[in-house]
C-alpha cells in the first residue's frame, strides 16, 4: 500500500511538471523560403535572414513587420543578435 501511494505521488508530480511546460511561443506554422538563419526574441518576434542578406522581421502572429535591406552594404551577415528586442 505504501508503494502504491508513493507511485501515485510521483505520477501526479510528473504530470504537474509536464503541464507547466513553456507555452509562450504560440506561432505554429511552417515558414518556407530561402532562409539561411533565424532568431526569436523575447517578444516572440521572428527574424529571418535569407541568402541575399535580407533581414525580415515577423511579429508573434507571423505577419511581416519590417524588411531590412541595408545589411547588404556591411558585408555578409552571419549572425543575428536579438538579445534586446527594444
């Protein structure tokens, strides 16, 4: 009986841990295209970098917010720093 109670306790504990999984990122959609790199910031904005050095920003709903073409004049972009979204 004691073993049964311990097993039920661990089952409830593990289900509680699984229920608290991080669900902040709600964008469930496939993005197709010429994408070489991407990053997601703390506000759930998605930044896509294609092979032509064009940086595209998508909001949390997947809508295009901005396109940055000016990164081309500084050379080939190889990383995206989204540590401070503001």
